[in-house]
């Protein structure tokens, strides 16, 4: 009211009304603004694709990814241009720069691949590539959604276990300065020693191993639904040991999802458990920035691993290989026992790498492990062939630590040779039904050398029983004598007879020479039989080398061949399917060496 007047002026009347109208208008607008803000706080669940032909420099959009928790957060995206054929022939890449406090602080981090990018509410594609190693700006490459939809629409072409993996050169490698964003491979329950030993095997597949930064909680229910921008994990191992690879969802419908925007390994058809994931934190680092992830409940199976995306199907169950490893201390040692149970994915390319790292971890990283430890290892690899016929590969040997290798490493290498021989068979893909290993941990180095060997007599007749005496020197202990009685066959002919006294591996090399170049590969059942004929390395063996022709094939040795049969088999020499030796090796006896034995000696006796 104006001073010195009897009532309100016209201005006094008008201004309060304007204020009232403004307040009312604001009250009406606020709910709409709040609703818009709430809508903007979530990525679109269903969006049309943004035409690649309309992409040009200067466009702005929004990318979504999880920095912490389970809810995707927005990042501003500035389109810098389109790189023709950058991903492959006919496959363009969209170059972009990220804006915002978080992406400018963290940069392009491992686990961010697959983050969806929208322009005007339409789905452009997925963040998938980083530029350079120590870039000062969060510049990235985007895989167009059209290329990813090609993966969504693929039929199942072959059983996952038989598909042939591509070489690393074809996995997201576009140029020395453009790399697929690393997929963090989180190892939970593994030591840094294990990760260091096997890390390069995974890096060669495009996966970045991360030790102890993350975990697995498969029994944890995660109520939040999977939406574009959510984190998802591919489970390589679960149980007492866990391995999971994590990236971001680009597209999701009621049946399936697309993620990553690049391959994990580009294996093709796969079957790997797919889980929801929670991002505990995002670690910023110029060397190796990544998301720290906790994988949770299983929601389906990843079914495709292709050049432009990884696809997963909801509700599908992936097959896993059950593994049990028991460590029992030597009686009286006072060391604790340990038992580990876990499952490993069934994939021709990834399973061997995960299996070997898990077995090494199980055997080495426990309170029984020590530098001078030995392991007496037994076990079975149970399998079925394509016709459902069962088979079992048996393992039994002793492994003593050396000056530069722990016993667990030696045992793992031995296990790997047999596992890979069946799992990587060129003629048939087995179904591994279980792996069971049992190791007795001995707190000392149980290795020994064969010093000398001698016979109880220099002459004998066919059918006589003679004795082989061998002197064995254990590591840092007194030598001892091992005696093995053998009975000479009644079919021996007069003259000198050579007797081979040896460890198990030397005998295997004698009985099964290495295959010649171009030789025929063994089928699965023959491979299992051949592996089960190998000899333990902790026994001393006596073998007679008789003067009769022996044929050796990839599957077996054929001793004491009559000349007529040898002549029939001669044509096989031209195809390198068979070799002949002038002596037949016949095992005559063995005795425990009570240590990992090395050494061999040839003795001669005259047959009267």
C-alpha cells in the first residue's frame, strides 16, 4: 500500500495477484517436472533404433551405466563422428566423447562396455571401445545397435561345446590405438600368485583378470529388474571358487538381452550362466580402471558370443562341470585338511583355462602348502561320449617341489595334460560329468633318483625267477635298496636279453613313442585307454626287451608280432599310422618307490 493513501493502490492489487498466479502455476508445473525428472532418471526400456545414416558430428545423447549399486546413471555423450569399416568390413564405429563428473574422473573403465547410448530417445548403440592406453579424455567407440541386432537374430547353428573359436586377432582388434573395452574377470577365492601364473592365458582371450576385487553371492536375491545399463555377469566358476566376467546390458526384451557391444572371446555359440550383478564401486586408474562387482542371482544363460555383442536368454540353464578337490595331510603332520567344491563352465575354449587355475589354487593356496611340500595325487576325470558311453581317466602320481616350482604347479601340469587330451579331442567332444582329485600333503620333498641297478645273476633259463636290485637315493636322505623278483617267460630264445629298469615316464616313452608328423588322431575312447596305460611316477618298473618285432600305433603297442602279421601291417607305415621296433617291451614287475622317481638303466642277462 502506498504511503499516505486511504486504501490500496492499483499496483498493490495487481502484484499480489501476479504472485498468486505464479505460485499456482509453479504448483501445477512441479508435478510434471518431477515426473519428467523421474522418467529421465531411467533409461528407456523400449526404444526404436537411431538410424546410422543420420549420425553426424555435433549430435548429443545420453549413455547409461552403473557406477555404484544396481541403478544405471546417465552420462552425456557428444558424437565426434563416424569411422567407416573401423570394426570390420561394413561395420562402422561411432566415435564419441563422454561428459559428466563421473566419466571425466574415471575415464572409460573395464565393465562399461555395453552401456547403451540414446539420442532423442532412440537407441544408437553401445559403448564398446576405448582409444589409447592413457587417454586424458573419456573418448570411446560405439558399436551401432544394428550390428548388435544381427547377433540377437542369429539362430543356434551348432552345439556350444563344438563351435570353433576364432583367433584373438579377430576379437575386437581394430588398430593398435583402438581396443575393445576390457571385460573384468573377477576371481574370488584366488590368490595373487594364481592370477599372476594364469593371467596371460585370459588376457590372450580379451579378458582382464582381477584378483579379490569383487565377489559372488549366488543365493542373494536382487529385486531390481535388468534394464538397459544394468551390469550382468557371465559365470565361469562358482562355489568355493568363483570366476565371473562382467559387462553392461545394451538391450533387453522379455526373452533375451544384448550386452558388451564386442565379444568376450568371440567363441560363437556358448552356454554360460548369466547373473544379475551389483557394482560395489568403480575404481579410477590411468592404468587399469574397472568396476568392482558382486555377481548375484542367476537369471539365464549367455548363448551367443559374437563380434558385435554377447547375447543371453532368460530362463535357460547352462551346464557346468562339478569339481571336488580334497587335501588330506600326512598322518601325524598336524596339518589341517581341506575340501573344495565348485563348478566350472563347459566351453572348449574357456574351460581349460578356468579349470587349471582353479585346480592350482585348490592344491597350493591352503595351510598345508609349503615350499618343500609334496603331493601324492589320485583322482578321476569321469566323462561320456556322444553316444552316452561312460569313461574314466585315472590319475595317480607323486609330485615333489623343486627349487623353482611348487608341487602344486607340477601336479596341475600333469592333470592338465590328461584333461586337455580328452576335453580337447579333435574327433569328439566329451561331456565331462565330474572331476575328483584327492591329494595327500607331505611336508617334505619326496623325490628320488635311481642310482644303480643290478641282477641277482648273469645267466638264467626261460621260466627262472631272478631278482632285480635297484639303489634309490631320496632327496637329502640315505639310499635304500628296492628288490623286484621277476619270472622270465618260457618263450625266450637263447642269447642276450636286455632288461629296462626305469621310472614310469621313461617307460611310457619307450612303450608309446611320440606321434610322427601327419599321424592319425585318436578318437575319444582310444585316448582314454591310452591315458590309463600311462605309468605312475612313484614306482620302479622292470621291463623285458625281447628280440621280437613290435608294432606301435597311436592307440596301442602290438608286441611279439609274427613275421606274417608284420608283413600285413607294413603298408600302414606309408600313412604313418604305425611304426615297428626290433624289440618287444613286456612289463615284468614293479615296486613302490615312495617318492617321485627319476632315472633309468639297461641291464643284460644271458638266456641259456
